[in-house]
C-alpha cells in the first residue's frame, strides 16, 4: 500500500465515526487489531484491546458514557505503514455532565487496507477529572 492509501483508510474510519457507523469501522480493522487507549480505570473505555470483536467494546463503552460534541482530526502525517493524526475533541461525560477538551494524537498502523494497530495519546487527567465530576 502507498502512504496515501493508508491515509485514505484512516480517513474512512474518521468519516464512519462522524456518521456513527461503527460497522464500517469494524470492516476496516484487521481480525487481530491491537487497539490501545492508555488511561486509568476511571476512564471506562480506556485500556488495551486485541481483536476486532473486542475493539467493538471500546465503541460501546464510549457510546454509553460520553457524548462527543466536537471531534476534529486536523492533520495527517504518513510514513511507511503508519499514519499519525493530530486532533482535538470536546466531550461531555453523561454521568456527571462535565466536559473535557483535549488535543490528541492517534498513531495508526495500516497493512493491506486494514488497521492492525492504534495508539491514542491524550490528556487523560482532563478526562478523569470530568468523569469524577471535577
């Protein structure tokens, strides 16, 4: 795959997320995808997951606990099979009504048209604070 083709796969994932089409995301993941959103237990959708079916739990947990007000991928950088995306989000925690705003970085690895790995880096302290009602 070319770097541009890898970027297109990642762009398709963000477009599907924007539409709420988790099934479309599911089809762009490798069977053994390695997905990690580092963070403490205070973040219900935090932690690592392996496998397409298990990653679906990430989206279920996020949908049950937060409402995304703004989610903006802002810059894409590709090198080899990696696509790095810089972005911003504003999210409301349903249980507390508190918002968090944070910049984030997603590091995607794409092979043969499928995502095989994702690492998200963000301000987990801000997220935890919103979940705790602070």
